[in-house]
């Protein structure tokens, strides 16, 4: 809210600090404030909207911060009730806890006084006429919205009631609203006169020719006002003050103050009370407050006297019960102060958090729990970065178009009811769409782009999975990229202490989007045991083209929640054999569709314990071998107990050959190295 | 055999050698298993004892001479070789070969650093869901439905597939994990919770609708605001540098009371907000079923982008979600 510095000064006899200094003080004690010339722009937290969206409210804070005496008084006499030939009623006191109406006869509505117009202008409001300026001034001073009706334009009785569906309301600005059901309105026999707590209407507007006015100072429940604001998307100075909750006791101050000021401005013949409908007056609260507890919470040694003074300046009553207990009487308008912890905050912020001395906590020396999930995440990122990939974060949202582009089932995607835009309508079901786009963007500037992301993906019902994905281009696209990624993922998984991972290209299941996302033949499932943990391979050429790639794109996507279940940090030392290893190569011809991984696995298995390692060193694919492929395995034999003789190695080799032959595969030649 | 002749020939042959391999060849010719001198030794058996003695002595001398000459020649060769190797030149001014290097995202670097600092003082790192219930995001944090403060967290709501389904949302902060963790664990406890959060807000240079936050929570029998100040001061000095100055001013959050804002002073002397914090509101303890006022705590929420901006001088948070290599490769 914008505050006029001179207006704030008018509450004090003592000179206030400069606007800049005052702004800093307010910032340090609860209200972030900037000074701009002779005005202050203070942001009032929602919890304080009920008493600080007013010059009086902020002045009270200043008085507490500076320990200045607040100089403010209003007429104490209550207004005499008059006799009127119309009824005023409130249908639901819960929505309108208080309704106060006064009648001012024979007023002169000219231009308002310049002093008031000046202050209004400084506080950001346009002066209009004496009546409007007066009610606005009262609101900016006390925080209580006040409204004036032309009494002679009201037809019959006044009712505070819910709107009827389809009712028409025309605002002061001549804007027409067709109201839905159940918004709170002030209405006469002809319909709505005002939207309760939000906006006055055109029909009973006060103008220069108005003779008699009704001045309303009412209290409306914040839920009711918020409903109107939301439903009509109409936020006003008045609604702002009601929306966070306002205490009905402010009505007293406002109606007294408006009489003080209004007498000389509108020069009414007489002022009478029409009604003050206030069935359940709000009450001050008494809170028992333990000073030891206060000191412990803030970690300061504040005296009883200091504490008492702070409360008094804030308008609270204090009674000292014992040397450690106070009884604090909190005025009803401090709706944010309900419990002892709220009082701790009041003392703390006025005392000043900058005055609190840092004091390290004393606690049991309990070491933090090791979060293995987090450690694995770190290991994985470091691993990929060490191999030259770059980490990214992408938005967690996708569009409807992404669903169809990547072949995702709409039923499985989680949709937002209020997305930022159509582009961000769904929660991402895969990391790949945005990651591939980022690769595409970078490809405009870099020849080699290798990105990865670790993040959550989502699918119905309420599923959330930590996922790892990478996407790479490396033109000119060589067929090696596939194997590079495969090798990368293989090593990554091994780093996680997972030994039974393998790649399955044969029965690769079609998971969501699989058929549109991946190249039908250049992709594999990543498996641990029998569980599918992810996919790797080439992006489908059609999809790559749609995403604007002219080259082949390679990617992987791994369900980390799933994979990390198998991760283990246990590492066991294998003794280093003092005996030399014997290396033999073996070439075998196998059917075209046979999995190389299975051949290697079979060699390893059938050779027994003394086979230390099996490596694929060559795959030969000739036109003659059109239904077959030839491969060469390098097999390492080694014992921990003795030198292996040529005879022993030969026996082991025969076992492997036999296993191959049982599969119907034949040997080509054997080179001994 | 004329041993003098052999010795002379050998000397000539050795002198003629042009490199080490020729020298080896020559040495082998005379001194090898089947070499001239070795063969001569084997012939000695055919001689009489006295001849054996004199010829043998001579042969030994010749063998020693040749060996000595080979050794000398070898030394010469090696010296020359070392000389020429030492004299060879490369262009040491040429730039080193480019090594392919990957880079961690700056947000990851910030989160790791924060995690490491807090783990040093006994905070465990835990994680929670991004897809959150209305209860944990709001109700359990003293923000009931209709509470005006709900407006501060403009929320992305999940479309219900069935009308009766409970309302889910994308968490607007990491604070739901205060309640989640307190429910399942027994104080005293200290945790930090890093994670992605979402708010339905217009974006600008310093705000994104998606951002990363780190929640902190310490609950013990006696925890004060002065304790929090000590922790956050130490954290700031470890994270930003030993001379870092911080400021604590009042703020408002429904789930802390009192609530504060922590700022650090940058080189230009401006205060930059780094976190919101406060003492845990008794209603949060109440929501997770703790007896009122038995436990005390402080909680804080740090904006990771904010820390990254201050630490690295980034000027637009939105850049952090573009995957632009020109940015990432600087880290």
C-alpha cells in the first residue's frame, strides 16, 4: 500500500526519521518498504491486512518501533437512532457480521477540501467529489471501507442478501455484471445496489445534486468477499481489505471518524443512526504468556519491562501476573494474534531480529542418515559427466501434441486443470520429448550434442518415477553410436554394483509410446534379471524427422526407482592371481538373428570358473554369410592356484566348443595368441 | 687361428658398425654362442695341456678386449642417441588436445553444496513427492481451505479423472515434507529436502513457474531463533564466502511463527533474499499428532535458483531450464 509520509507524520508530535530511514525501519520490523519521494510503498503481509492497510495502522507500528507516542483521538459520543420508514435487514449474519448505516440529511456535495484531495492523490487515489473523497479518506486512514448511497434513489427496504442468478448489477463505472447465484449484495426492492465489500453501484450513486445520503460502514466475511472477487474477477481497494479478514470493531472507529470529518465537509443538517446490526460483537482475547518461554524461543534476555512496553505500544493490554507470567489482552482487531507463539513474533520483530545474537544449537551428536538413493543419483550424474555428457533440467510439462508425437496413451497422462498454456497441459510422461528438443536447439550451434537429465515423470494414477534419460547426436552419424551408448549404460550399471543386467532385443516389449519413440530394430530393453528398467537405442526416424533432425539421434531412458532397487555398494576384492593368464581366440558362425550377448554368456558359462573373461573382438558379416554371422571371441583363462597347461586350456576350450556345437553353431578357425 | 688377426678384424668390424643393432650383430659374431671366440674356446680341447694353457690365456685376453671394445662402442652410440633425443624439439606453444568434458548443471552444483554443508552439521537428506495432496501442501501446514494465505501459493491443480477423487496438485514448496517426515520419524531430527516445485505464476527474470527449493527442518527440545541465526550464518559463510553478511527481517508464512526472511548483502551493498524461515508453528506439530509445545523447531526454505543467481551471477532463471550448452558448459 502507498502511504503519504506527511499523513503518517500527522499522528506524531515528534519528528519522524526521513522517509528513507523510516522505510528501512519498517522493513526491518515487519513491512518491506521503499521510499519514493514523499511517499512510502509498504508491502503489508496478508496476516496484517486486517489492521495495517491504513495510515493509522502503520502509524501504530511506527510508534512501537520508535517508541513514539501515537497522537490520535476521535469523537466518543455514539449516534442517536432516528426514525425511518424503511427496514434494513441482514439475511445471514455470518456473511455480514455487522451492518451500520447512518443517515445524513441535506448535505452539500461539492469539491472536497484540498488537504484531503492532496493526501488522496499522494496515496494513489483520484479525488472525485466531497462525498467520495470523504469515504475514501476514511478507508485509507482507518482501514475500514465505507460507502455512501444517495438516500433518495433507494427504493423501499434495504436487504443484505445473496444474489439471485441472473440479476443485473451496474457498477459505478457503468460496467454491467450478470450475477451468478449466492454472491452477497446490498439490495433494495429494485435489485442490487452494491456488491458487498467489493463495489458500489451506479443506481444510488452520490453526485453533486444529492441531498440526503446513507453512509454504510459494514463488515463482511472474508470468504464471502473472496467468492465475489473470484467469481467476477473484480478486485478493489475495499475487497483487498476484507479478503484477509477484518474485525467488525473497526466499524465503530470509522463511523465516529467520518462524523468528525464529515460535519465540516458535507455540512449535513443532521446525522442519525439507522441501524447497527451487530448480533455477535467480537471480543478482545486474553493470552497467558510465559516470559521464560519467550526468551527460550527467541534466544534473547529481554526484560519484563521491555516486553510490557512493546505490547503497550502495539495497543495490547498487559497485566503482570508473576515474574515469569504476563496476561496479555489482545484487541479484537489483531485477528492474526491468537496464541503465545504469535506474541513471541510481536516481541521479536519489534525488539529486532538484528539484535538477536547467533547461538549455535545444542543437540545430540546424531550423524545424518546416509541417503543411498541420493548417493546413487550423484554417482550416476558424475559418471555421465565424466563421459562427456552435459546435464540439463527441463520443464516437467508436455503438450497434447507431444502425446501423439511420442505415441503416448492420453488415458495414462496426468492432465492439469489450470495449465500455464496448452504447451504445458500435461505432466511429462517421459523425459525424452523436452530433452530431444533441447538437443535439437543445441544442434544449431554445436556438432556434438550429448545431454542427459534426471527427473521425475508422471502417469495415472498418481504415479511418479525418478527417471534418467540421455539423448545424443554426433554427426556424421556412425553406426557406432548405438554401441557407444550401450557400452556407456553397461558400465554405468556395473558402477552401481549391479551384475545381472542385460540387454534384450528379442522380445522387447512394446511399452507406452515405444513403437513411435524408438527405431523398431535399433533399440533394446535394459533388464536386470527379469525386470525391464529402461530402453536404449535410436530414435524412430519418423519422430527424428518430425523433431527436425536430419541426422540419427540416439537416446536412453531408465526408470531409476526400479534400477536403484538393485544397486549395491558392496564391493568384494578378488585376489590377483600370481599365475599367468592364457589367451585363446575362438571364431564361431552363428545364425543372423542370434544374440551376441547370449553367445558370450554361453562361452562364459560353459567354460567354467577358470574362464576369467570373454570379449567380443570381431563380428564379420559378409554377403556370402547371408543368413549367418561370424564372430571372434577372445577368451582369457586363468587359475589362482597354478599355471594352466596347454592341455588343461585345451580341455576347457573343448567344453565351450561343445556347447556351441550343441546349439548347431560351427567353428571357423581358431587363432591362438 | 691367428688370434691377433681375429682381434684386429673384430676391432675393425666394431668400428664400422653404424648403429646399435649392427653392433649387437658384430658382438654376436665374435662372442655369441656360435661366435668366433666361443668356437675357438671349444677347439681348445683338441690341444695339449701346455698349448691349452697358453692359447686359453690368449683367447681370454682377446675375448676381454673385444667385449671391452663392444662396451665402449655401445656407450658411444647411446651417448649420441641421448644427445640427439635431447636435442629434438616440439612446438610446446601449440594448444593441448581438446578433451571431451561433460558438465553438471549449475542447479545440481548448488544443491550438492547445500546438501554437503548441512550434512556436516547433522542434517539428513530426504526427498518427497512432486505430485502432492492438498492436505500435505496446505492443511497440514496451517493453511486450511479458505485461508487467505493460499493465494500466495498459486497452485497447479491436477484434473480429476473421477469427480469424487481427492484434489491433487503439484507441490508449491518443499514444506509438505516437514509434515511427511515428522509423521514418520521421532525427534530430535534434522533434515533437508531438495526438490522441484511449481507455482502458477507469471514468469520473469527472477521467477519461473518451475523452480527448485531446499527445505530445512530441525526439531529438538530447545530450539530458538538465535540457534537458527547461527546455523544460517554459518551456512551463508560456507556457501558464499567467509565475509558474507546476512540480515534477518520479519516475513509471513502460515507454518512458522515467528516467520523471517533471510537476505545476504551482495557486492553492490544490496540485500538479496535467500530464504524464508521461522520457528515451526505449533499447529504443524498438532497436525502430525505431537503433543502441543513439547517440541520446538526451526524450518527454512531456500530458493536454489536464487542461490545460483547470486553465486554465479546468472541474470535470468528461465535460462536454467533451456538446456542451452552455452550456459551449461560454463559450469
